[in-house]
C-alpha cells in the first residue's frame, strides 16, 4: 500500500541527515508482518535478488526495457564525481561506517548501512541518484512490518523528464507487482537468509 511521504519523513531515520538534497519519491508499506527481530530477514530477502526474478512478467519486461535503453543511451555507465555525484558513503558518520556489514546489494542498489531497524542503499546513473530505504516499523497491532521509501535526486532535465515519464509505470505496474511478489515470498518464508 502506498503511504504518504510523512510516513517516512516523520520517523527519526538516520537517512534524513544524509539526503537533505534528495526528495522522497515514494513510500510503501510492505506486506511483511513480523516480530521485532525479523528485519534482517526482510533485508536478506530484498538483497537476494529473487524478488525481481519472481515479479510478474510485465514488471520484468519493463525492467528489461529500462536496462536496454540504459545501455543504448549510456545512462548506466558508472557515475563519477560528475553526473550522479559522489557516493553517499562519503557522507556517512563514523558510527554508520562502523555498523555491521550490510547486505551488499539489493535490487541494483549498493548498500550504505544497516541498523537493527533501518537499511539504506544507493544507485547512481546519468538520470538520477537514488536511495532505497527499508525500515522496520510497528504495525499498530503489536507487531512490525517493513516500509520502503525511494528518495531521488534527478540529474538535470534528462533526469527530471525520466522520473516524470516512469512515474505512472512505477505506481500502477511496477510497485504493485513487486509488492505481491514480496508478500508471496514472505508468506512462504523464502527470505529467511541471503542466497
């Protein structure tokens, strides 16, 4: 379920201090009910890469089209100090740099840090610099669930146009399909450990 931006900005996440120049693009409640200590299971499941592979065919086709266009137009060449800017790892305070080694990648995002209730990863290319933030939040019924926020800093006019063009696909096709896959895998207990 899509949530208002305040569901992310109203929590004391550490990511806020690292991303003042990013905008919150999307916030989603994840269908991952659990207990206080189940957050590592969510991170491991997202980092396994299985979520995307198990997504509906139309979602996989949209991702394949995006990666093909990226190759064709050179959007996904590694961003250096120019387009995409430096890594947010450069902004990490000492305690986050010293946090336990997080899952290295999740859905193409490179991990920044992991805490008991928070994980963040980044992806930078010639269209945007993005952050996927996973949190573990009380569900109001004595349990917990995952919450995902996507933060973005578009790169110039191309990035702004790109983000505007993909918005309807993200909201109507991609996220709903991914959420169904996450829910199915979570209920089956498939995300218990990294693969």
